[in-house]
């Protein structure tokens, strides 16, 4: 963990998108988690993406409505 | 299921036609194909609606039927030639449009409002309406690629072949689509709760 290359907020958005197509490497996952943990802006943004993907799934008939 | 339930469902299916057509059109970007897919989905639904169990909403159920009809059409079609208009493709691949969202050092330039999931059916209907409008704002290439992945669940390779772009280009197109959707919802959805 200590050798992690820090990533930027912009980098996290790429990883969040890429993760929809492929499994992130363990280094990428660790870098993403470490960044989000310390970055309030990214906590907000990743929550937004989470809600977006969950609601999109419901909109497209992947799971039931509440 | 008694007679009045049945006729209610038939009526309800008819009221959802526009929504189904709109989604098919976003995916296919061809009116007559979207019309065909919608028609076939509705016919299939009318034939089997007695089997509809209320575990999901009627709309969700119809969308899952439509998905198969759209997949049939896409797979039967000859794959498109690669995007021939280079200027168009370059535009699709331009991620500098998001530069203003970030500082020079790659940090978000503004705090993000905390979203929460819609709390009620009414709120969710509202959310879906905005989501649909935001999807419509995507470019034809972006919405097709995005829905192939997120709705039809085509593999990235098949999506590349259908859209006629490299996997590197697809990655950028999907990134742009997701960033645009988040941004669009952020502007339009009043998520104070």
C-alpha cells in the first residue's frame, strides 16, 4: 500500500467508468479507495455515480422499483 | 386475474408505447426499426400479459421484452462501417470538454451535491424523466454505445464492432457519456432530500 501512486480526481472518474467494462487491477482499486477516502469532492462525485448507475439499472429494467 | 384487471393491463401497455419507442429509438437511432421493435414488444406483451407477475413494474417488464426485440434487430443487421466522418469521431473523442470541471491539478473544481436515491415512486418517476432527457442529449454514437453496454449488455468487443470504433475509442466514448449524464443530472435533478 505504501508504494501507491497517488491519483487525481480526474483519474478517479476514468477508473469509475472503466470499472463498468472491466475488473480494475488491485493497484487501481487500492488507488481509487485511498483517493476517495481522503477526498470529500470525490466522495460526493462517486456517490452521484453510484445513484446514477443504480437508477439507470432500474430504468432499464434490471431490477424492481422501490 | 379477472376481466377488468386484464383490460387495465392492456390499457396500461398502450400508454407505455411512447416510452418504449423512445428508448428503442435512442438505441437504434432509426425510426422504422424502433417502431418495429416497439410493435413486436407490445404484441409479445399482449400475448403473455396474463403471465405478468407484479414483482416488477409493468414498464420494467415491457422494457425487458423490448430489449430482446432490439437485440434481434441489431444482431440481424449488417454491422456498420467504421465511423467514416473523422471530424465527427474526433468530436466524440474530445474529453477536453470536461476540463472546466477540474482544476489544473486534476481536482474537482466545485464541491459535489450529495445525491440520494429517489425516496418515493413519484420522485423516481421524476428522476427517470430527467434521466431520459439526459440520455436524449447524448450524441447518437454515445447513446448507442452507452445503451449497448448498459442495457443490451453487449460485450465491449461486440459494442466496438457494432459502433465501428477501436476499443480505445469506445473507452473514451463511454467515459464521455457517463460524465455527461452525471453532469446533466446534477444540473437538472433537485435532490435536496
